[in-house]
C-alpha cells in the first residue's frame, strides 16, 4: 500500500520600495522573522567602506547571481537586533567560535580574514583580538551600520573594515588567508548561506587558506514524541467534555504541515542517527547543494509510536589537509546508521546541535507525520530523503520523505520557509 502522508492539500536595507510579499502579506513577513535566523550577505552598492571601483558596471559585466525581491525581504528581516542578540546569547555557539579562533590563532595572527555575514561584527572583533592584520567584515543588512560603530567604539577601525553589501558584489583588492562565517541555518542548509561562503572562497581565499568551520554534517533519526502529539492533536478529542474531534484534521495540518524547530532530548530518539550529508567547506560547490538525496535504513531500538524524523547538525573547525575528505570520513553502516569516524577526535573542535548535547538556538528540526506509526522493537524503517532548494525562493528548502515500515509505504512533503 502506498499512502500520501497528508490530511488536506499538502542587505542591505537600502531597498526603498518593499517587495510585494512584504506589502501584501504581513503574516508571511512576521513568520519569516520568527523562522529566519540571521542577517546575511546580500545586495547593495552602498558600502560602509569599500574601494571606489564602479559597482554597477561591474555587476553588469559579471555572471554573479542577481538579488531578488525574496533576497531583499530576507536581508531586511535581519536588520533587527533581536535576531543577533539571540545568536550572541547562545553561549555554545559564540564560545565555540571564539575558541576556534584562538585555537587557530597561528593561522590568523598577521593574516587577512573575511567574515562572511558579519552581523554585529563580534567574530571579526575576535579575529582582530587574535592578531589579524586585517579583517573584512561583510554583511548586506543594515546591521552592518551598527557593526561599523561597534568597531569604532573598540578602536579597531584600522584593522576591521566593514563592507555593507553582498559578498558576491563587494570588492576586496587582495587575497585572504582565512574565511570565517557562522552560516548555518535551521536543518543546516535552510537560508542557503553556505553559497556565499563558497563564493568568498572561490573569489579570494589563498591556496591552503583556512575556512572556519571547515566541515559540516547533517543527521536524521526517527523520533517518538507522544506529549507533542497529544498537546497538538489529542487535545481536540475532548474539550471541556465536548467532542471536538471534527477539528482533528485541521489540528494535524496546523501542527504538522511544516517543519517544526523545537528542542527534543535523546529519549525521543528511536535509533542511531543517519548521516544525510557530509560537507567539506574546502571543496563543496554551489551546484552540489541544490539537491541532496540520501537513502536511510533504521531499526527501532524500542517499541514505541513513530511520530516523525528529527534533523540536526555538527560543524567542525580544523585546518585544511592534503588528504581527501574520504580519507578522513569513513562511511560505516552500524544498526542502520551512517556514522562519521574522525581520524583523531581529540584534535577536532566540534559545535553540535544534537539532542544529547547542550541546547543551542538552532534546536532540532522535526518533520512530523499526520498520524503516528506503531513500531515494534527492531522493526525496520527505510526510505529516502531529498532536500531541494525551492525554485520559488532558493532560501526555502523543499523536504521530500519516502519511508516504509510494516509493509506500508508513505510520502511526506514539507517546505521550510
């Protein structure tokens, strides 16, 4: 039997005229501000500090991607300080980046650094404190204006140069030794910011230069979450003694149609995780990120209802090596999971958003089914996950899940927007 898992139909701030979706759909705008995590490098020819080269002429002659209205709305939403405050208050995130900078101080001191998507400029300042000769802090959001003031207030204007524009558009008249960026979105690739890091790498990074973080791994695992399902769905079966089960179909759609960003624990995980994608930031291409597909196979470690799949990620901070990524990463099928095995884990600094690790503002991303599947211990769950950049807006992500368990097959489709 083949079932479709649905119960209905399934900056820079100098943009003077807001795009239509921001004028006519305040609900979508507000939702974007709740879901979108950070301000990123995008369009402007108005720069806080940049070379005097004529930008418009360069853009006409280049093949660099144009900035869309969706990009403008995205970057505009990241001019709000609250988003940056949330990220900086995430001690796991911020302390790990600071430790990575200090661990790699020998690569940074006296060298040229680019901070892609600098936000308030905190990572740029960390690099300056580590002895960087020069730091180019690039961001398209209006937050770059405040970043420039922060740089001045810390007497670092002779080291940190704030460029207000897209990394695709700004000009840096020298090669750089280090690229640092906090580019990760929910479910790792939501927001498509890694493409800007790749662009910076291909435009400016010296051979043998350092990229922080150096690699990333996206994981998934089946989850059980009875409390969440009960709060969202079973609540309607009896409301103050009234049978409101007619609301169940709508309740499932409202609660589970789109991916949910929330915190779970290791107790919710039913199996060892599967690695969906390993990304080497030194070699990955933009085209490679347009569509990711991975087959998975799990065996439930307990008898429990299967409510969906959880996704999370790790990023690692390490120096480039002459070895290929395949010599560092061994793909091993163990109890249906694809595990990453490092040659020397003690040398790696890792920022993890796994359920068993200290919580971060990324939390985990959950794809819930409309109806749970009752699993027996050791029951097989297998299928395919495909992540695709939306054709409507490349910063959105289409999630396509095909999964089979107990001789029944299902399809679940979601859009992270």
